[in-house]
C-alpha cells in the first residue's frame, strides 16, 4: 500500500519557511507522495454545490491559502529526491490547455518523472466564470483538451482541430520525463467521471465521505471497466483516508476494496501538533508496512 499526504499546498500561511521542511520530513518518514488541491479563488458566496459532502460547501473560507498546485509541487521537488508529486485534482477545463501542457511537462522534466497528474472537470461555476471559461460542456471540453495535451507531450508536430482548439504546425519542449507523459488520474464520483477514468485514466481519485459510499463507487468502477473490456485492476485507485486513526485494520479494509494508495488529509493531522502527529503515524503505520 502506498501512503501519501493530501493538502500539502492548502492552509500554508508560512509556506516560504515551512513547506520545504515539511516536504523533506514527509519524505524521510516514508510517505510515498504529497498531493495538492486546486482552487484559483473561492467566492464569498456561491450557488454551486460542492459534491463531496452533504452541506454542499467546500469547508474552506475564501482566505484559505491555496498555493498554485504546480508551483507548490515544483518548490517541493527542489527540496526532495524521491517523493512523488500528485495533483488532487487540477481542473483542466478551466485552464489554457497549451500553457497547462507546458507547465506539466516542465514539472515532470525537472522532477525526473515524479509527477502524478490528477485531473477533473470541476464543480464551482463561479470559479469558471472568473477564469473566463465556460462551465457548461466542461466534460466534453475536458476530453478534447486531454487529447490535445497528449499531442503536445509527444514531441511530434502538433495538429489538433476541434470545436474548442485550432492547433497546427508547432512543437513544445521539454517533453515529460516519461513517455507518453505522467500517469493520468481522473478524479470524481459521477458516472461520467468514472467512465472517463475507464476510458482515459491510469488511475482514479476518490473523495469519499465514508466507507459505504466508497465501496459503492468502486463497484460501479469495476462494472464500467468490465463493460468496456478493461481489466479493473489496471486502474490504480487512490482515495482519501479520513479514518486513518483506525491504523492497519482500516488500511487492510481499503486494500480489500482494491485501493493502491491512501492519502492522509494534512488538515486532520494538523489538529494538535503536526510534527508529533506525523511521528506517531510513522511509528504506528508507515514503519509496519512492508516496502
């Protein structure tokens, strides 16, 4: 089982001093990866419904520090050597896809292939509006953008004509460290997101509120994989581990559901003394997991 830390770029008011130290410590303790979240802004008021809890609210005030994921991970890459760098998740349809392709390739190149690229379609319509991006049809645009971005990463002359993009006659370097690019991990719980993970993903990223919800989503993912003729085991499952305080017993229950990577929310570990809680988690869990 791979263990990561989620939310490394969130709520980090003292990041210039603390983020390199935290990343180095997490790496030394034996975490496999660190993961970011993405919001360019959080409106003071919004009508959009956050899909991952019953309140429909994201649970982070507008003043919450959301350091840009790719910039945060680039900073972390410079202070670590083996730690994998995950985006959990970046919102591709509200991005400029050519600039995004360049940024991702650059980060993967500089980190020597440590990037794990989590992508999703987004839920916050007000953020899309502020970014000058259309919210409606974002799923279709996601699929087109992803196809186009992969062409940029190929190193070949890019030709991509679609409803959204008109690219022709260029190349963009550097390429990602690995070909055909970093692993694509699709986030989301909707049927469309699960289908997208089956069609385009190397993995799937889940934000479940509880074990029962998660088990149902895994069952849907397996059914959709089999219907598409894909081996469900070929989709690496990453999920938040909110009940990490249950230790190895809960870890094994996730393993039984086919999970490959569990992410401990940093916000939960930070309740109390983060350093002490990290040390305790390392002793009680990480030290007991076979490498």
